C-alpha cells in the first residue's frame, strides 16, 4: 500500500494540472446580425490563448464548437439559417488547450433577409451613375431607391437580378440619395443606409470621347460575359458588355494581326487597304486610304495611339500622340514615341495602361479624344507580369469541344503547319494566355477608374475587341488564319450609357471589324462619305442596318493558300485556291463546331451551289477580283465525289472580275470529259467559243475581252453532260 498512495497522488496531480480554470469572458454580445451570419464580441480573459465558441439552434440539444485561431476578441459566426433563433456561449482556452468556464448563453435571432452592404456609387456622369453593392448572404434579387436630396418621394427600381445597377435620367450638378435592399422569396430586407452623390457638370463630359481597346490573338469565349471559365474573373472587361452591348457574332475580315488592325482603322477589307500580311519591323508603309484618326482629327478630336498598331511602327497621319510597340515584346520594350525610339522599363501591359491614364490628362479641355489602346497580350511569347505568373496553376483549363482530327473531306493543307502536336501542352498555353489576360483585366480596370475620377466614364464610347480569334486544339489544330469559328470569332463589347442600354445582346446580326470605324463616325456625328465597307454597329443595334452574311478572306501564307468564305446565320462555305476542288460547307445551326464537311453530301448539293453563287456575289460587291497563284492542295480522304443525280463536283473561276483587258478562265472537274467554253453577253449572244476535244478534268484559257462592249457577261462551260456558269463584268 505504501507504493499505491504516491502513485494515486501523482495521477491526481496530473488531472488537476490538465484542467483550465480561467473565468468566463464578460460582455458577450452580437452585432450586424444577418440572415446567415452574426458578429460576436467579448471582453478579454488574461492568459487565454484562444476562445471556444459554442452555438446551437435554441431547440437543439447538442452544441457546435468552434475554436478561434488566436486570442482576438471578435468572431464572424457564419453558416446560420435565416429566420432562426440560436444560443451562443464562449469560454477561454488555456495554454494546454483545455477549455475554461463558459459564459451564460445569449440568444441570436437571424433575419429573414440580409441588408446588402458596401453600397458604392461610381461612373458618375451628368445624367447617371453606377451603383454596386455586396450581397451578404447570397441574395439575388434587389430593389434600388433614389431621390433628389431634400425631397421626400423615392423612385424605386425592383427585381434587379445582379449586384449593380446603372441609374440614368438624372439632372447634372444635382445631389442625390440612394439606398438598396434585398428580397428573399416574399420577404424583403431593410434598406441599407443612405449614400449620397452629386452628378457631374454637363459641360465637363458632354464631349463624345472614344476609347478603342484592342487585345491580340484573344478568343471570343474567354470572358464571363461570353461564358468564360469561372477562375478568370474579368469584372472590368465584362463590365463593358454587361453595362452596354455584347455583339455575340463578331468577326474580322481577315484573321491576322496587321490586316485586321488595318481594317479596323480604315473600314475596308484587306484586299482594298492593301495590308494582306504582317509587315516586317522595318516597314514604314502608310495605308493610302483615309483612316479613322485622320477623319476624327479633321473634325476636332485629339487623337492618340498607345500600344500595338503593327501596320507600321512609325507615326501615322491623323495622330496627335503616337506611342507604338511593334510586335509582342513584353519587358523593357522599345516604343516609338512621336518618332523617337525609347526603351521603357517594366511590363508592357503596365506601361500601356499607365500611358493611357497619362494621355487623358494631355487632352485639351476644349476637345473630345479618340484613343487607340492596344495590348500585346495574350499574343505569344507568353511573358506575364510577375504578379500574374502562376496564378492559375491549380485551375482546370478549358478543353476543346471537338478535339479529334478531321479524317475525311478536309483540306490536305490543314495539318502541314497548324497541328496541335501535343494536346497536353494546351493546358500550359491556356495558363499563360489567361495570366496575360489577367494583366489586361487589372490594368484596364485602373484605366476605367481614372475615367470615372475625371467624370468621363459615361461620356466615353468604350469598345473592347480582339484583332482575331485563335484555334486552340479544336480538331487538333493550333493557329488563326483559317476560316473556322474559333479562328474568326472575336469579342466586340461596347458601352455608352446615353445610347446603349445595359445588357444589350445582339444575336441576330453579324458584326465585323470593318464596322468599327463607321460606328465611331456615326457616334461622333460625322457622315461616312469615305467609302468605308462596314456599317455602324449602333444602327445594327437599333435595327436600322443589318448584316446576315459576311465574306472572309485570307491571303497565301506559309502552308495556307488563298481562302475566301461566306458565313451566314445558318451555313459557312469555304473555298481554297487549290489545284483541285477544295471546298468546305458546314451547317452551323446543326453542327456549330464544324465537325462535318457537307461538300460531298448530295443532300446539300443545292445549298453548295447557292453558296458558291453567294461568294461570287460578295466578291464582286466588295471589289475582290484577284486570287494568288494556285496552291497544290485538295480534299483529303473525300467521302463521296459524285452526287446521286450523277453531277460531278466542279469549280469554275473567272478572274480578274471585273476586267478591262484579259480574263483567265480556270475549270476543274472530278469528271474526265471534253469541254466547250463560251462567253455569252446579257442578251444571250455568244461572243466567244472554244472547243476542248480531248477529254480532260481541267483547263486554263486566257481570253482578251477588251474588244467587248462594257457590260455583264456569263462564262459557260459544257463539260460532259453538265453546264457550268460564272458571271463577270467587263469595264472599259
């Protein structure tokens, strides 16, 4: 027994040492009780290392325990149910992690619906303001009230389904009050505290400014406004679409950097403005046609270019300020600033955005401004800002909807130089792509903030777009240039609260980059007397102009021949300038990912011929009269070459069209047969005829037409049992 007593005493002493006798905290109270949370506060207990919070519904038997991470004297209790009564108590925790004495329980009654918090007012103009707030507990339905300060009657806007709202129709230089509340089912919350603001002076921002933002090689589907990935939270970029117009079907005339930019500034197709390829760095050419900045400058605008122009690095006519970066260098980049080359340290995304902010302060007080603001991002090589590097390493990247290679009825040149050889590498490409876009998102937000600070946000037409799209793994392809949707579909967002209702989506028309210049002229009140081929997107949005079909073009480069295509709302027809008939026809309504080329499907024979005729029409309409030399290519693994009615596939081309001297007639067929070539005038009289007695699948014939009177003619080819025709125009 003499050994048992000391052992018992030792055990008892350890039990005593393991307890915590600290007193209960005093002053436990709640504040900011909402429908899903409550703020707790209490007074300090000396030597407590942390605190143990226990809570339960009043009618429940068991407590839920939470240990604070430190000895702070407050805690946000979250995850509560709405309109529910809870008991809460708290105890200190000793250094040995044992819990001391609990305080008496207090009762919390959560609300049925939480009051929104952080109501802010931005983008204040003479006639409007942008409100934003934070839903405290995930509410999705809100009401806003506003009134002139000193009046009693409120204007109420109900059933707002987002956490922001643009107020319009306000008076300039007037004080206003605003507040917001949420609605949960049939139960509204209380209104938030009143926030006051003053609208801007009408004289400060009555000028119609223009900010044109262009990014490089960026797809249509990268942004929240267009269903982009959730990890890329582009609040600044998508703000332009959400608070303005989103043109859901937007395309370049040519999917390539310099040709697209030249079309943006001229309103013309590349075959007319002459920039059909990316020029070298040494290039100093100028677009010979008049361009948008020249017109705006002549009409009193202060004009600037900051970032990538690519047509030429040297100052161009029409710009008061010129700061061009030629290419896609990202760090310590050389800029041509009004004719002088200067290296500016830092990342080009930061430099370009900061320079735009500086530009706003250079604008003369009596002039509106036009700024071409063009980022190199997300063009390769992918060199993000240091703060953006690796931010998406743990995110799942987008995957191609149609990743498999074409296996039949596809142009044989497709995989010669545009193959996505390593599908696993697409994830790495996309991470770099979004890292670069994140830099644009953050710094462009700073640009918008400065416009708001200057009271110019709502008096500035903001257009956001990309020069071209990009195929990233679809059908195991990787490039632009081609006429596939991912290559030619681009974002076009426009914001101007005075003209464009928030949330406008244009889905019934095809917008193009050649429309940008006419749109800006329309906005500025300048009549388009300059022969631009585009139309005003403002008129398209208001249903006073439309485009249901568009022509796409590409000029021979690398492994790709000349391409011409027609895209309508339903179909796309693509014609490659190959030595053999090489065409694609896609049913976009039933095959939006362009998986099946229907060109050899007899059921679509009539549609195919219709779109061949459409291409001829649009080429004539847009004065596109030349092809480059034929490229050796054809359809690979053609599924079927003869239609059920026995008609052979054929291609008849006449160029140039119109012509003033000679025309070249080129005929290709999948059928071996003799042929007769005739030229017929508008009244059906044969003015030229030649027989090809030897059976063949192809012939060329140069025909002098200078002796013909000016007018419309048809080229007719009888080949076997079929007759083919192609119209052309002769001009003296």
